[in-house]
């Protein structure tokens, strides 16, 4: 990363922070001893790495209020609408976690990650965004005050990295279309 010609620029998020960068490689020389894998094998290596990353992303939960119920409790909200949201979100979250554990067991038995990693990553992203959107709604107007309502607005503004990490949702949909549904490459 310190080689001449490597230029890194942070991609700023709506919340002011950044978790991703643009990386430009302009005439960068890579010595033979630093090449990973065989020449021409980079795409296979990148796909394997991303497949494992997608499984890992699907296994994790983000933030201190890891479940919808804990988040609702932290915000001090309740009632039938919140209960309905918590039930729906918990069901999706539990199903995704079961899929993640199944994928982890497959990895532990020596199997390579497949298209299920894309399904898992996509579902984890969608659920994370839905939980943060619900929390923003539960928090109401208090969310717009700096640090108010448990940081619901800040958490919602942090959704884009969840949708990008491990490959965008659009990339995951393409992988699922090709490898799971057997649709032709577009």
C-alpha cells in the first residue's frame, strides 16, 4: 500500500465517517515475491475471498443493541406496532442466522463458499437496513437531535456501508441470478 502509484481516497458517508476507500493503482510495480497466487488466478482468488467475507458478514450483528427487542427496549418504545415490527424483524434475523450457521458448518467441513454466501450477505444487509429504519420510526422526532433517541438517526445514516461491504446488493442479486436461478449472464 506504500508503493509509488498507490493512491487511497476515503469515501465519506452521510454520517461524516468512512469505512471504505477508493484505491487507485497507477503504474504500480509488484515484485514477484509479493504476488498472491499464480498469475491470471486473481479473479478466482478474489471470488473465494469475497465468498468467505459474505459468510462472515452474515454471521455478525452490528451495534450494541444486537436484536430488535433490545433496540426497542433501549429506545424505551413499545405498543402493538413496535411488537409487530420486533416479531417480523426477529424472525428474519433468526432465519438469516440459521443460514449463516449452516454455511459456517459447511466451511468447517472443508466446503468452499458458494452462492449461498451471496444470499446470506444480501439478506443480512436488508435486515440491518430494515432494523435501522424501524428504529428511526420508533424514535420519531427525537432521532434528529444530536445523540438523541439512542443515536437512531446516526445508525440509519450508517446503512450504506452495510449494503456495500462484501459486494453491493446489486452484485449479490447478479450472483444469485446466475448461480442459484441459472439465469444467463447479462
